[in-house]
């Protein structure tokens, strides 16, 4: 479950996405260099495809066990986010998953329009399918928001079928939304969502409600992106799961959790990438990054990149079921603003000092349902076991 939005403004553009995944699944931010390739084949998550001679540099937010990514931006300012969508019929056998198609679009497309057509070409050639669940079998088709400084494309798919629409502001979530209002269709104009949507899963994903919170949001700045991604539909998100919130919190049978967030501000003279590097943007701080490795962005295959995510996840789980003082949010907002005013500052030490202070705070307990407590008890056992199996992460 995810939400992605983008808007073209006068002189700039803003891309914003929450990646909602299994709460125990680490997600890392990687810098992948511009490359020239002599090999003819490329191994993706499940299949091998034809490689191209040259690929773009990109920053990718990637679930650790997959080749592709949930969201990213390349050296030409092309941003892509993808969403699970639920369609009729059987999903495809192991082939390209949506996150593979996202990475391939960024690697090969020098504009939003180019990336769109590369994804369509790959979809038609190889199809889509494969398990995308970290600790469960979870299969789906995909939609994409693809943008650069000048235009946005929403691409929706069902198997090898597709439709797309160009706009200047758009948002997508976990269901098909394009009817007969698209610009182009794989097999002629139709009511794409009516023909291909699975009603049950599309309805209970609460995608329509979440998209209602993002589709007209005033994305005029990076800060607007932060606020949009922090929206809740419930008053007590630390005490119950909320699949209907843009800032998604796990804690019941259906809800995943926002495990990573990205906002990109595209300007005439370059871009700034804002990352939380952690779950739950409401408890996290967005930090500014340049387009290269550094901060929370690691070179591909660099070791130790999961450590930050795990450390922050432990801290946040300590806050579940607790009353968080208003001063926590006030101090966090002030620190985030400080980083925005001085993007070159070394945020690591200042952020660590902030969270270390609150590590020592004794939070007052809130009243939470038994199901919520039991859910997190089970997740925490699996969370610690995963650490042990990977050799553990420095505390």
C-alpha cells in the first residue's frame, strides 16, 4: 500500500511518496552510478532481460531483498513512484515486478515521456508478476507516477494491458483510477478501471480515501510534500493500525506501514532530495541530500546501509501505545526547518542528539486494544530474530 503525488509549478516541480510495506522490511537509499555495459543480460528480481549499452545514474529507495525500488530519481530529474493495484483474474508468473519496471524506467529514460515508453515496452515484452511480499505472499499489478520538471504521466496496468494520462498535477494510490479519460490505451479507449479492477481488494485498500487526501494537495514546496505525507485519518495512529492514513501505521490485519518516505524538489538549477530513511514520517525528520552518495544515500552494494533504518525503527516502536508530548513534535519540526535552511549541514549528529534525548524520556501509556498489542508483540519477535540471522546491527 502506498501513495504518490506530483505537481508541476512555475519554475519548479515537487514529487512526494510514502512507501508502505511490511513493518519488518528494511528499505535503503542507494546511489547507482551512470554506467556503460558490455554484458548483454541483466538479472532483475526474478528474471534476466536484455541489457542496454548505457544506463543513467539514479537515487533509489529499495526494499533490501529486491533488485528494483519503490521510488527514485535519476540524473535528468525523472522521478517515479509505483503502487500496487488489484486487478481481475490471475496475476502473472514470475517476470518483472513493478519495482523492477520503476528502476528500469529511471535507468533508461532521460525524460518522463521516455521513461513512460520504456516501461510500456518492457511490460509488453516481459509481462509483470512475482511475489512482492517480504514476509507473506503478496502479488499485484502496478500503477506508476512518472514525472520530470515539465510533465507528469500516470500509467496504470493490468497484466500487459495499460493506459496512461498526462497532467500537471496527479496522485495515485492502490487502485485503478483511469476511466475513459486517458490519453492512450494498449487496446483502444475503454473504461480502464471498470474493465480491470478487482472490486474487493481495491475497496478495502482504502485507496480512494487516501487519494482524496493527496489529489488536490497544494504541492508548491518540499514542505508541502512533508505535510501531505504525514496525514492521518485517525486521532490515535500510535494505538491502532490505519490503512486509510497517508502516513500508514500497521497494527491490524490489513494495514501495512510507511517504511520510507521521499520528497524531491526539482528546480531549474538542480534538485534536492529529502529522505526520512526510516518508517512513519510523523515521527521522522526529512533530511536534504544532493544527487550523489552521502548522508543516508549509500553506494549500491555498500555495507552497513540498513543500520540507520533498524536503529530508528527500534526507537519508534518504543513510542507505540504511548502519549507523545507536543514538545517532541515542536522540537522535531524546528530541527527539520534548520536542515531545510542549511542543506549542507551535517544532520547526523544533530538528529542523533535529538533522538537520544527522547530515548531517555518516560512516555505515558495510552489505552490500546489487545489486537494491536498482540500484533506488535509478534512483529517484534520476528524483528529481533531477523537481526540475529543477519549478524545483528550495532545498537
